[in-house]
C-alpha cells in the first residue's frame, strides 16, 4: 500500500517565478492538507482540500493556491516566489476532512534564489 | 490562541536513558494531540497520539502523559536508542469541518551510544 507521494523531491527557482508541487494521497484517503516547513521549524498549515474544494486556510497570502482533482490528488501553486518561500513543502492525507490522523509525505524541498 | 510551545529545543541522552519532551498549549478547543518523529530529509511520521479524556497512553517504549488542567502534555521515550535520534514535534488540532495541525517548534534528540 503506497503512502503519500510527492513530486518533485527538489526544486530550484528564482525570485518572481511560479512553482507547482504535486501530491498523491494515501490509498483510500480523500483529504489533502499542505504544510510549509522552514528550516529548523515546525510545519505550518497552508490549506486543506476536500471534495475538490479548499476547506480551511492558514495564514498564507493569496500567492499560495491549490487544487484537488477527482482522484483526490492535489497541487500546490506558489506565484511570485520570494526568497522566504524556500522551505520543505509537506503534503498530508487523511481518511476524511474530520479525521484526526494525518499521514505525511516526504516533502518537496524548494529553494528560491 | 493557536500556539503550541515545545521544550527543550535540543536534548542529549545516553543509550538506555529516558528522553522527555514537553509541550504546552493555550487553546482549550484542542482535542487531539499527536507526536511526530522526523528524520533528516524525510517527512514527519506519526509516533503516538492522545485525546484529552485520557491521562496517559503507552505504545512500546513511547508514552504520552497528558495534564488537561495544566494544558500540558509530554512524550517519554524509555530505553532510548541511537536509532531514536531525530527531531520530535508535538502538535494539536481542533474538531470541526476540517482539521489543521498546529505544531510545536521541535526538539532535536541525540542518543549517544
């Protein structure tokens, strides 16, 4: 049974560019949450997708947007990249939006130069 | 408030010793408290979790102690092993239509052989 998968594993972009990160949830899970983890810090909640809609959003600007597809996979898009967007971006999946347990993928390491 | 405060920032213990990591929270609406273990370059992995109606939960060498009145909870790792060397995060979430995890700042544990 595959766990949460994310692609790509690493990415290098320059300031002002746009980036798209991808996530496939654990089998049987229909909810995807995205987190940003800066170096040496705990993950911070960006948003959650369930039934192809954004259900809850953390304290992140509109430059961060997402999408969920009918097969429950998800994308995170970041526009107008800033140096401060350099971080590990984590995807987590859960059985449903109200399910307590979230399982994390390995993350995508984004470096903005 | 959504903040979860974690201490210590780093911890060094000898093999066979007990590792103790503490967390405190303010938001009394939190109703689920997981601990995650993260190795370098990997995503967080769920270790053990507790709900506030239970004061202690044990799984193998890992125990969560929960003090609802003090709004504190802690992770105890018994018989610590070098393979336990990792960063540990406490987290908390509230119920509702969607769950988001609020993480502590992490504790880097080193177990000396």
